[in-house]
C-alpha cells in the first residue's frame, strides 16, 4: 500500500514539474538595453546590451545560440565590450576569439558593390538549460549624408523581456519628435554638459505573437519612433533629392527599346515594370545599411541589381526615358499620423505614373500590384513629385464579387452560363494580358470555359460573361456536386482552419462581399437528396446568409458573406470565426444527388 502511495506521489511531482517547465518561455530577456548617442558632428553611437536566460534546448539550438550584427565598415566600426555565458551552476564561460566570425551578409551576397559589408556572427559558448548569455557591444557610425535622428524600433522579441531600457542622448538644442506605440512609459529627461538624455524603461514586454494574419503595419506591437526632422515632409525632401531618375543617352536608347512594341502607354509601363521585377535583382539592404546613399540608375542598370531605393530610382528613370512622368511614392503605416516619422519608417517605395489617363501605383520589386483602395486609410501615401512633397488621400473601398449563373445538371456533366462582377479594386494593376488571365480565372470553378467575354465600366470594375462545362462523377449511385466558389476571394486567404481563440489582433487583407446566386436545373436521371439549408448569422464583423431550396426540378442557391471590419481584436475574434465557420459549412458547399435509371 505504501508503494502505491509513493508511486502516486512521484507521478504528481513529475506532472507538477512538467507543468512548471511548460509554463516557462523558451528563453527570457532579463535586461535589454539600446542607447543611441547623436553627436554634434553627425556621428552616432549605438550601445547594445542584453542579459538572456536560457530555459530550453530550442532556445540555444535554434533561437539564441548566435547573435548577428550587420555593419558597414565604410562608415561603421563594431566593438565587442563584453561577451560571456554564466552557466546554471555559476561557472563563467568567456566567449573565445574563434567564436567571433565576420561573414558577408546574405542580403549582399549577389551584389559585388556591397561585398564590403560585414556581419559579425557571435557564437555563444557554454550554453545549457539555466545558463545566462551576457553580451555588450557598441557600433560607432561616422557622419553620413543624412545626419539626423531617425529611429524606428519594434521593442519586442520572440521571447518575453522583463526590462527593456531605451536611452537617447542628443545635443540639448536639437529638436526631437518621438512616438510610443502600445507603450505608456514616460521618459526621464535630464540635461548635462550640453547633452539632453531621454530614458525610457519598459517592464514585462510579452513575447511577439507567432499567430498568422498579423497586421501588416504592426500597429499591435510595441514600437519606438524618433526623428530629428521637423516633419516627415522634411525627411522625404532629403529622400527625394537622392532619387535622381536620369539616364545616359546610351541607356535612354535601351530604355526606349524595352517598350518599343507596346501599343499604348499602359502596356509601355508594364513592359518596363516586367523588366525591373524579373531582370534586375532586389538587394534587401536598407538605406541605413548603405549610409543613405544610392548608386545612379546607370550603375544599377549596368549591374542588374539594386536596393529597393535604387530600383525605384531606376524604374522612374526608365519610365521618364519613355516620355512618361513618374513620381516616387513613399508608403507609411497609416496609424503613425505624427511628425516623428523619418526615412527609416517608410514601409514601401513605389512609383506613380499616369498611363492613358489612368493613375498606376507600381513597385519595382514585385508584380502585380494591389489597388491602394483596398487598404485605404491603413496606409499613408506621400507623392515625391517635382511640384513638391504632398500626401495623397485614399478612400478605402470594399472588394465585391457577385456571381450569377444558370447551371444545368445532367447525369454525366454540368453546363453553366453566368456573369461575374468584380468591383472595388480586387483586380491587380497589371498588363492587359495578365489582367485578362486574372479575370478569366474567376470562372475556373465552373469547369472548362468554352466562351468568355470581358467588359468594364471603369479601371476597377469588370464583368466576366462566360459559358463552361464540367464532368459529373458518381460513386455508388450518388453524385456530390461542389457549388462553385471563386479562388480569388475569401478562399484565397486560406482560412479554412481557425483556432478556437486568439491572443493577438488579426487583419484580413481587405473588406469584401461575396455573393453567389445559382439556379440549378435538374435533368431526368438524377434526384436531389440534400435537405433544404437556411443559415443566417450577423454580428459586429459582418454577416452570412446561405439559402438552398428545391422548387420542382430546380434548385435555388443564394450564398452571401460580408466582412465589414478588417482589423479583428481578440475580443472580436469569436464573432469573426463564427462567420467563417458558417460560410465554410459543408451543408452550404456541397449538394447530393442520386442517379436514377430512367428506363425503369
């Protein structure tokens, strides 16, 4: 009996230890420090320090076994002040010299011009569960062409942070604009020897969420932004001066040859964009990495690679050489409506160009481009035109897919005739051929398209008229017919599996209404076996309405979902999930038929 009691007690202890270990994060930052010192001569010192407690094998085998520091020796110098590991038993293991290795940053591997950049790989030694990593280094930066306070930091890591300190030292007479997002601490401000110091201390910052569909602009994350510019317009003036869309006569002739077969301005633009995206490699180095300098468009064209800013300048130069009037575009997160934004806070660079009287907003890095209206006020758009720097107001639109079809069900096949209206900017900005492929893809769920015709009311509203047929396959005398649903709407988001709860904000790509109205006619030889369906659900996020009913030899199907809120808080997630669950209910997606012998 005693053995049984001891066994039970041992099991309870093991379970308790297991529960505690599961509650611990993989690792935890005891302290994290970032100190920026801006000097009168324009130089900058970044002091970084971390104390990181290791709680699991994953932490030192996958997450934090190494630290990576990218720097540019042309104007930066890295000094390691301290690096060691304190093991669980208290033993100190100093990082040996051969654990500091300089390599070429991966982003610069395909760019000989930037092969002088360095990435210091610091391999932390003596790691074990319970060990603590200590690292302290300073990165010294000489004055560059953009000598201004410009900081944009997400103050969050993959593991929680007990204490995060941010210090900013600037000349006492210098202006400072700063913003804290999802943080409420006030700075401690002191002035001594002509230096004004701002010190923020943040406690217990949680680990960054790994859930899917995080907001693109990261407005749910703790963020620190600071700028010495009087406004973001001042920062954009500096950026604009660096983007010089000028080509040599020889390369101007090359640019014109790129688009010589284009039938109109729109096709000319997409010929050039296709070249930029597919023939000029993108080097993922920031302006900060390159000392805020850009190579000339001629140099970028000759080498067939460039940073995002360099490719944007070349794209503008190629368009300009073809008689068009391109304007660089800076995209900021729309939630940062203040003057603390600088160059580093720019989320994306694009080019605006009018082609055949229609404005196009295109990237030199990817295609096709999504309509700005789908995100609307979530982004803040600034035009860097020759007439001046100015913001562009974009009114958010709702994507709409409306499909009407008459479908005839025969024992071995279906034939369909229908109309699909695509509105609200759901179609990307693309060349004529590419756009037509995108539109025609909307009818693919109906089977093999035999006829199709495209018409448009405007640059963002299109109608596809089509005819299609599809084979019907029976099994054990029954046919399962999947109601057609386009792959370009909600289905493209791949949200078929949603967790029961969520801890972080969820963002869907855009607002949308999808509507399907089908009239299915049943020919002799098959019998409808599904029960009538009536699903209605409405809440703060939107609504779902599904109705399937039989009237004599026809089946009427109406399906509609409307999502009217694209940023979903954890408190609203239950409502959002309820709508998606009803929309994906198999009762509203599949119809069952039985094959009959018409000779009996």
